[in-house]
């Protein structure tokens, strides 16, 4: 993972309401946490920066690669206004945790409005890299709930 | 043509109903079906096992007691006046949860109006994993599959559509002509209370995409003939049944038939005429307006005066500051 890649991720996050983000790769791990406004990187380890003395064509390939990395991140959004629940009941385990792999059609959370419980399914196969809303908090229509890295 | 066993039983029940004022002889039955009297006797026994009460006399034959008909698909289906709700029913003597079963059927393509009915639920459920007490032989537990062609954002209004249908059905059965007439009231969003005690609950579950509803399952539990002793410890103070409040045993078959009819009527009205007529009907059952209520949400309690519901069905709460809060989920308590 190089700085360009992290920069892409930061750029991607900037346009969302993501407050916490974690991504693990064979060559490193990055965790980003922010309150409001610009994200600040609080922890990165071990980031491998590839030396890049070599000229343009190679550089371009690198850029394409990182663009692809951002493309691999998809959001699961809320189809309605309501309350976000991570588990079917307060006593049970959450449907999904950060780091879990999810399959298309797998339930990841419930959105409730007026006692209508909407079980939200993942629309893709992948790994949950971020959960954006806290249990029991209100969500808006179209608000991102999860970030999934496509498998 | 191959005649299956069920259809012979159904046919015998039909004939017994027609002749219920007197006995129907075994000989007449064996002649009608071209079967031996022993074979007829076996069918009668199997009909008894379905829950029908049949008097048998070797000299006179068989007579069906119409006063004590069982709660079965056959009974529900005869005289059901709906166009689609309950036209196809999956009935269970016992089941974990009718909502779970209905969702399973729906995800495999069950059509709009398909219903699951159970006599007993082992894991009857309420909101957020809560239990819905579901003893055998006395109550209604049913879940209906709907496939409305509306945006998922509007779907929560269906919970109020269901509340109106259930409240209207209950009102009809409590009105038995005697002087005392208890009235059903809705507690936002859709519990039905009589004299401040819960008599019916509705749990709605949806499967949707961003812009399309795959299906909605509306689960309805009504305490019909449940007695005080049947509630678990303490629950009798906050829950009740139609029989306890109205003083009369009510036919579950008649209740569910009218429930399906009212559900279909209000659902059609909602799809055609929008939410406003539903909002008006719902408000007529809402007796908490102007009263101080508490709303319990995850990790938070709000207090204020219940104003009513807005055009989406959200509860409006006037807080001390004068601010009107719009409530989308939570438990409302007086």
C-alpha cells in the first residue's frame, strides 16, 4: 500500500459520511478516523512505499491500480428513513462486524420505521471494511451504512 | 378420475353441514360416495381428528355440531369474501413464527395475499426480538404477504393501514348489541389496546431494494379468547383479550375472515387513495392525542405531549421547549 492509494481512499471518504474506516491488505493496514470535515489518519502500519524512480508509464500503471482499489469499495445505503439496528434484538449478536465477509443477499442490518422492520441485504459479495452508523441511530434515505470491499 | 382423501372429507363435511338439523345416515353417505359403511366410518373419524365435533348413532347416522366448528383452512375459506388476501393459506397446528414462515414463502415467490395461519406459535415474535405470547386454541396468529408497487420509503405507512384494519375488525366484534361496548384504541404506531391493555400486535417485515419492494409481510397477533390465567406472570396487567373485555367467546374463523376483508379494503384504499384516508381512520382510533407520553428509544427517552401523526405517519411529540419532534421509532408509553 502506498501513499497514493491512501490518498485515494481519503478522497473517497471525503465525499461520504464515513467516520471510521479500516482496510487490510497483504502489504499493510490503514485505519482512518475522523470527527467532521477532513479525515485525519491516526494510525497506519506498516505502510510500504514503493520507490518510484522510474518514469511515466510505470507511474500511470500505479495510478490505475489505485483507482481500481477505490473502485473496489462499494457502499450499502439505506432505502428509507428510519432507525439503524445492527442486530435483530438487543440481546443478540450483530448481523455483521468489520472484517466479516458477506455474501450477496446476506442480511447486514435492520432499518426500522414505524415498526416496519426492513432487513437490509448486501447487494454484493465482499468484506465489510467499515460500519458507518451506530446501533439505534437515525438514518436518512440513501445514507451510507456500510463500506464493502468487493471480493 | 382419482378422488383424493381430502376431497371426500371436505365433501362429507359439506353434506353434514347441510343436514346439520338432523342425522345423516351412514347408508346414505356410503351410497353417495360408492364406499362401504366402514370406509365412511373411517372418514368420519378422520374428520373428527380435524377438530369437528360429530355425534354418531348406529341407528341414525352422523350429525355435525355447528356450534363448535374447528379453526381450519376449510372453515376459513368457506365464506371468505376477499379477492386475494387469504385465498391461499398455509395452516399450521404449531409453528415457530408465522412471520418467519411467510417470509420464507414470500422469498420463494408466494403471491400477494398469501397467508400463513397457526393455532400455536412456539416463538411468536414482536419488535426487536421480543416475544409474543401465543398459546394454542384461543388466538389469531397470521402473517400476510403483500407486494405493493410503491417505493420502499412509503412502506412504513402500511403498518398504519394494518392497524386500522385490525382496530376496525375488533370494534365490530366488541359491538355485540349489549349496553357495554369497549372500544379499541391504537397506540402509535400500531398496537391495539382495549382499556389501556394490549389486545393485538402487528409486526411488519420488508424485503426491498433501494427503489423496489420485493415483499412485505404483515404479521398480526390478536388475543381473541385467551383467558387471564393463560398469560404469563404479570402480563395480565398489561395485556387482555377480546373475550375478557367483551365477555363473549368469539369465533376465530369469523374474526379472521373479517380481518382479511378489512385488510384488503384498507390496503386497496391506500394504494388507490393514498395515505390521507388511512391517516384519518387511524386518528379516529388514536386516543392519546393531547396526553403526556414517553417515547423509549435506543439509549434515550423522550417526553412530551402526543400531538398526532403527520402525513408520513410519524408521531408528532411536542416537547417542553415547544419544539415538535418527529418520531419514527420507539415504544410509546403513557
